[in-house]
């Protein structure tokens, strides 16, 4: 611990601490959790010379406001947004130095949904099962941030801060035009009518407003009809699993997904850029599934 800290001035709609999550505990009923846009988290940490597992803040739609209680260096990635320090515009996607008492204002995501606020040294909240991530499904990890919360900062590592010119800083994938998700069929594709499976590759769904950190829900597409009745015994679920509940509309499991489920899984979206893009897809964005190569 360094004695440095950031105080939450404005918590935003939903701001949580996230790192790479706690994989490996599914057999104990513990979800993976972690940053929904893992690529954005990784970029923020590389900009600041942090290790990949350093914890950052994940904001939702309307950003967050923080006050530095000691000099720190921060970076904002993920969904592009206005970034200000004590009212002065500063760079998104680049290291920014804050003096003690300075206020960092991370604005509304435009486009996308989730921005990431990292600090050199990482946020040093107490880990639970090896991770500092907030898990909204199980309740593990630190609480959702509220005004007045003080977040301690850990010691800086040996790697230097890197300017944005030293790294490729991408924008959010083009989810306004549509989200394309590669899908590996199975393990329960045989539970659906062949005509429904054929329609899945041609159909256009939309991101539902009911989407959250647990899963990206779809709406307005064709219902996938089952080829058999009854229900499955609960079985293990993985990140990216596409479960089909009784309404026939696919749900893509994201970081806070349950570790088991009883609805059939028509396929799995592999971890990587496509799931990162799913984390940034707003309600109403078109969604298509294509066969994974």
C-alpha cells in the first residue's frame, strides 16, 4: 500500500472494481466475473505500466467522478468519452497525471457502454478468492461504488508509463452498425428444429434493454423452436455460452454468468474481441450470429 487513494465524488449509474476475474472456481459455484471488455482493461493497464491483473474501475453509460487524495497517474479506455481534470479537457486513451486534490470527471460513453478507469499501481481493494472484481450475481468482491468511497492505490510496478503513441489505442468496435458474434454450434444444438438453426445464421436480432453484466439478451428476432420437449438437468456454463430460454431468444452469457443452467445452449461465442464488443453494445443495436471459423 502506498498511501495514495482516489475518492468517489460521483458514482455514476453503475461503477464497479474489475480485474481479470476469478476463473477456476466454477466447481465451487463461484462465477468468473471480471471486466466485460477485457481488451479495454488490458490497454489501460499497459498504458500505465501495470501488470495485466491490476484492478481498474468499470463504468456504465454515464462515467464516474473521482478526487485524487495524493498525486496519481490514470488512464481512461473502453467506450470513448469526455475526460476532464478539474474542468480542463484531457486525453482519453492516454496517461494523465493528477495532482493531490484534482478531480477527474469521466463523462458519458459515446459510443459504447463501458469505460475503464485505471490508476498506476492498480486499485488495491481487498481481494476475494484471488480477485478484486465485483460480482453482481454472487455478491463477492467490493460493493458497487457510491459517493464517498475511498479506493486505495497499490505500489507502481517496474514497467514505465507508456504514452498512447507507443501503443495502438483502438476505438470501440463499430457496434452502432451492428454486432456480429462468431458462434461455435453445440453442445445442445440438437435440441432445436433444423429450420430454426438454419434461420439463426440469417436472422437479425437486437440487443435488449434487459442486458447486463450477466448476459446480453436479444429481442425482435425469430424464436428458436425446440425439437424436443422437457427440460435439461442443470449443467455447467461457460463465458460466451448462448443459452436459449423458453421464449426462444438467445442470451449470450457474459462475465457474471451463473456457473450452471438448465436451458439448452445452442452454441458458444469464443472469448476475445467479439465478447469485448458485446460489452459495448447498447440496447437496440442489431445482432447477428455467424459460424465461428
